[in-house]
C-alpha cells in the first residue's frame, strides 16, 4: 500500500527526510536542519518535521551519549559553588546542609522542594535514584 504524501509536507521533508540516525555525520546533518527550522517562521508541516527531527536526534543522543545519574549532594554542592553560597545561605539548617554534602544524610522530599525553590530548579534533581 502506497501512502500519498501531501505536497506541502513533501516540500518540507524533501531536504531532510526523517529517518533513524546511525552515525555522527547524520547526527550533525539533522542538528543543522533543526537549527535552520528553528530560525524561521514555520508552516504546520515544518512544525511537524521539526518535532520529528528533534525526536530522532533525542533517540540517537540517548543511545550514544547516555547521561549518568548525578548524586543529589553533588548537585547541591555544584549549585552552591555556582551561586557563591554557604550552608547558612540555604533554607535548611547549616548543620543539615553539611551532613548532606558529606553524604551522612540524604535530601528529603520536603528539603528538595525548599532547595528547588531557592535555586529555581526542578526538585527532582535532588531526588536520589
């Protein structure tokens, strides 16, 4: 069975037909197509193409460049350093912050929400996996 591709959609995909990404060259190609699409006013067909290409790149990157889980205490230490903060500057008792940083205590969900609010980040970065 042959599926008919509407002309508008065909014009959108003719220079970047969506397909699985298998190597670095294809990855770079699709990243450049994504960038080009993001920099212009897009038709609905180009919006669909952009969404599809982003999904394909995401799948490739998840496979080729998996991210290791970050330790919540390391995340807290990083945010404190980046913002030039001391334990006393946080919405937790300084002794609790020290215990967290020294891996003597974990971050509770309530503390994660307080810290997330302080740093304007998602509280999930403070949840241990």
